[in-house]
């Protein structure tokens, strides 16, 4: 809105400028407030902040409900936490993603034009980050012909998810080779402060390769069709060429300071808790772990009518219609929506659980338990909490040699990380979420979202082709990597 206002004022101001008789009508009518030539250094921060904010809100508005982190309360109704999905459930996510992908494309063009390898590589990493979330949400999406309105492409085709993944992985490999780690950026970078931090570009390179491992792990079931294991081991066996995250300090995140323009995505903290309760599953999972962050994440439940604290107790997501509650459930802590806060893009803990799974499955060498314990520790410490000395003595936390144990801790680590909990649940089946008697869709976790109205109405032919090649526009249609 601020940008629109500024542009409007600039355009309005043009009417006050005297026009020379020698100027043509085309010259008079040109909008001089627009940037005719994009500059890569000016495009990075808007993409970083705005897409991070979109994903923060996606976790808050969607993932929390569908993955039993929280629920609408006291009137749950036919809501997301019951698997009530409509064509508008992901409309804002779709529209915002393509909006900022266009800016990423402009950044790539400018970096290529100006022969700036670092901005070129960064644009490829951002492109892979945003597109992977899009295709994991919907399946086949506009990709190779998308963001091409300037070239006259108004109705882009929907690319197959396999083709998108192959291209994104190739781009990430290329990006890794482009980074010049001895140079800083010419503009601001809110992920890694690469304009001033000598390690900034190194951290971008680590983000690039860690993102490759996220995507490769997502498509493990397609090994053979794509050289998944080979590419994973290429990265793991060559840490000098393909560095990956080594600590929480290298986590990809945005530090929201509360000072403009780095403001919290939720304007009023009270909106974060209004009409909401924490879910029993999430609360009880952390409680069983003796997680030191309970007070950081939740408020205490209250007795009725005495309104006395009764400890941490959530409400069951998708509870049976007509259920009566004799207590006021725990809610989420409003501080999670207040500055200062970190918007997590890709936490180091996530990578450790990826490596644990890969070692557990024998895809890579290494000790699955060591990676697992590194991930658990990093999960706690990424929130500024202290890892208890005897934490792994708890049988609910101790590594037990199962994928389920790895994935339940990964679920906790992915708290507030866009839609990653949902993607991983679909891929592995974990964590096992309870059906408390009121789930719709026969209690089946949705496998994707329906395409939103815009592409269906404005790009009908390609939408229909995509629906045919996907096998339907239905929440139970599995995407390529999940078949």
C-alpha cells in the first residue's frame, strides 16, 4: 500500500510540471515513477521480508490447524482443523508467491545483465525456496512460462512436478558453483547480512546446499526415476565444494526487530490468540518430553468457574461435535507474535533430522542417533532456551531407532516453519495424529490443496490440462513425490 501511495503521489505530481511543446504525446504519457531497469541489490530485501512474512502467516493460518498445533476455539465448526478445505484455502499463498517470484525473476535478470554472480546465485536459491513450497502445496503449477507477462505470456502452462524438481535441483547445483565467497553484497541482506559479514556469502552457499537436501529428501521415493541418492551423496561427501549448515548461527531466518520496516507480520498480538486454543496433541507431545519451552509457547489452562491455573492442557483438534469442556484450554503465547522474533526459513535443526533420516535409511554414512540428538538440541536452543543436561534420559525423547521418533522431533523443530510439518506428514505418515471424532474427509489428511479461483478462471485451458495430468483437482490426489 505504501508503494502504491508513493507512486500515486509521483504520478499526480507530474501534472504540475510544464510540458514542452517539443515533447511527443508518448513522452508525456510515460510513467517516470516506474523503475525501467531493475537493480538486483534493491530487490533482495522486499523478497526476503515479504515471502518470509507470507510463510509465517501460512504457518499461523494453515499449518497450525491442519497439523494439530492449534485450533479455533470455542467454536471449532467446519474449519481447517477438521480438514474443511475450499478452493480459497490457499488463494492468498498462491497469489503472493507468484507476486514475489516475479521480483525474483527481475533480480535474476538484473544480476545476469550486470554480471553479478552472487545476486544471480541468490536469485536461484530464492526461486527454489518459493517454488518448492508452491509445488509441494498444489502439485503441478505454472513454472517455465510463469512470470512472463512482459513477454506477452498471459496463460502459462502448468509444469509437471517432476520437471519442476529436476530444474530446481539443477539450479541449486549451478548456484552453488556461482557464489564468490570472498565478496560481499552491494546491498542489504536480512538473512545473513552479506553486505557487511564476511561469512554472509558462505552462509548463503550453505543454505543453497541444505535446501538441496530438503528437496532431495522430499523425493526419496522417486530415487531411480531421479538420481536422488547419487545427488545426496555428492553433497555429503564433498563438504568443501558443497558446504551445509553446521550450527544454529547459520539458520536461514529473518530477525524481526520491531523497527520499520522489520515489523511483525501480525500487527496486533491479541489477534494471534483470539478465538484459538492450543491443540492437545502439540501440548501433550511437548509435555511428555519435559520440554523447557512450555511457558514460551503456551499459557496455562484455567479451571471453570474458579479461573485458577491448572497447568498446560490443550483442546483436542477435530473434537466430536457437541463436546463440552469443563476447563478453558491453554492458548498460544502472544509473545510468539511480538518483536523481537525470528521468522524461520530453514532451521539448522531441520537439516540434522534430514541427515538422521538419511543415515537411518542407509542412504548416507554416519550415525543416525548423533544427528537426531544434534537436531533435538538445536531445536531447543534455536528458541533461546537451554538444553537440560539429562534430556535424553527421558524415554519419550531418547533415540529408539525408529523413523517415527525422528519425525516426531522433526515435527517439533518445524514449529512455525511455513508448511513443512504438513509436507513431511504427507511424505512419511508421521507424526500419527489422532482423530478425535470430528474430522471431515473420512479423517484422511489432505494430500494437496485445490487450485485457487484465479488460474481456474483466467487460465482455464491450462488449468484443465493440469487437472487431467494430475488426476483431478481434489485434496486427496497425491502429488508426484507422494505416489
